[in-house]
C-alpha cells in the first residue's frame, strides 16, 4: 500500500554551491534556461576568500536571483563566507561533507565538487546543519573559550603537582587540594625561599592543622632554587588563567542577560547548575522550532542509539556516535551530579546502572535531562517539577505487563481473552 511521505519534489530553481578552501572559493550557480524550458544554465567560477572578493560574489548571486546558497563545513573556513552571505539576506545552508561525498571512481576536483554539491542541493537531497543565530553564536564562542581556559589552568596545576613530586615534596598526599588557601600559602613560601618543613607546616589553617605532623614529613624533600623558579612561573600562569576565566565569566553574564529566564528554568533541573545552563543555551539555542520533537534534539546531540540494519539483521551495538562534545560534557556532568540525589533522575540512574552499567546510565540520564531542557525551552512559562525517587514504584504499569504477557502467549499459539472488570 502506498503511503504519503513528507518529501517535497520541488527543485530549487536558483541555487548556488560553494566548495570552500582557505584561499579560494569555487562557486557553482545553476539557474533555469529561459530560452529552453526544462533545461538549466550553469556557471562555475573561483573567488578569493578576501572580503572584497566575497562581496563581489554576493552581488553576483543577487544579480542571478539565487535564493539558496549551500556550502560544506570545511574546518572554520566556512564561517566568514556563511556570515557574509547570511548578512546579505541569502538562505544559507551549511551541510556535512559526509552527506555529499563525491561518487567513487570519478575524478575529484574543487570544480567538480562544487558542481556535484549544487546538483544535490537543487534536488533537496541534503539536510542543513544547525547554525544558531548571531547572539547565540557569540555566547557559544565565550562558553567554549571558557572551557578551554579552564582546561589550560587544570593542565598547569597538574604540572605544579609533577614538579613537587620531582622535588620529593609529597604535599598532594596529605592535602586534597594543593591550590586551596593553605596550599597556596605553602607554595608561596617555597617560592620565597622557605625550606624548613616545620615552618611550612605551620602555614596550615583550620582543619588542616590536625595534619601538621604529616605535613612536616611531606615537606621533607629536595626543593631547590631551580624548582622555585619553575614553580613561580607556573603559579603566575595559573593566576593569569583564573583571572582570564573571571573576565570571560563577566562577559558571558552580560551576553546572557536577555536569556536570564531560560537560564533560571534550566537551573531548576536536578544536576544542572548555572554554568551548565549557560553552555546548554549556547549549544542548542532557544528556538526549539529547529527541533520538532525532543527526539530530534536527542538525535542531533547523539544521545539516541544508532540504527544499522542490513538483510533483516541489526549490526553494531547501537552506539550513539559522536555529537557535540561541549553539550555532551555538561550533560554527562549533570547526570553524574543527579545520580547522587534522591530524586527521579537519581533513581533512574541507579535503576539503569544496576542492570546495564554506569556508562549507559549516564547516557540515559543525560538524554532525560536533554528532553527536559527541550520542554522547558519550548514553553517559557514551564517550570521543572521533580517526579520523586518513588515514581517508579508508584507508577508500575501493570496493564503493560499484562499486554506483553498476552503477546508472548499469542506468539506461542494461545488465544487469550480478557474479561471486563466487574
């Protein structure tokens, strides 16, 4: 039986495709031939990636009446071209290069790639990638840069710990955070030239003073002026990194001020803090019309199992694949944080972890958090409400179990008829 599909067979009349490189853009334009109905005219020309040349390209496309411009996501080279054409009012599509691979066995050049991409685009055989609007893109730049700065600070702190190990200073064995108040005071004293373990141990504060004996033993080592020079340089880099993170945080707060309501909504989700809420908005935006259902958002973020089937047999392990690493990171952190709570998400994590392991439980809870985010961002008036850790006990679906049992009996050839309840 023939079924109606959602596909549209309309061919884009005036379309352009760009094969983008670092120094040159190969542009293919296809438009109708007015002299010969049903035929197409084609123009393939290279343009420099310099701004003036791109402005000439935009004028040429406007003169030909092009309505849609399609380009591959080549490194970061696509960004200036995409943004310039977007600002000129064109419908710009960014597509994944894997979706428009050139046919094997045929010559491959920039010119042929542009022609092939244009032919595929005019028949609407590709889907555009998600590119958020300009305010979200600026926010995304800052949140991603903040993550990079934090990683740089973390790497520098690890170098400090390795340096202390090289000098036989076992401070990290006694102190859980050597960059706390007491730890920084001790490190500063080492840089200043203090080598006496007893004097260094006395710099401990509050509860750490109970460990003075162990601290004296930990500071008995071979810390030299060479180590002091390296340590001072590393600590300066750590301080500079922390200051940079604070500046980026202030810029993020300024940019996200118009979206404060959405941040407050996401902040209510179990395991999600303000930083995670800011990153989520920067990565998926606020307009959930781009994702018709929560399933579409989960599929885009690669928080849904993949399907690979051939000859009636499923292949692989239904892995989710690799999606947005920045979004995946905060969802994983939120899932781990939620797993330690006595809430619906915490209980969901524990139930799945018992039978499938912690890794699958983190992905499952991360997907649940992403679904909650979709619903909250779709309705500005919605508020998060925890279902409670006892939800699974109170909502055991007895009827579903009965239906499944009947299906199993029917598969064995039995006929089962349910009598209506009295």
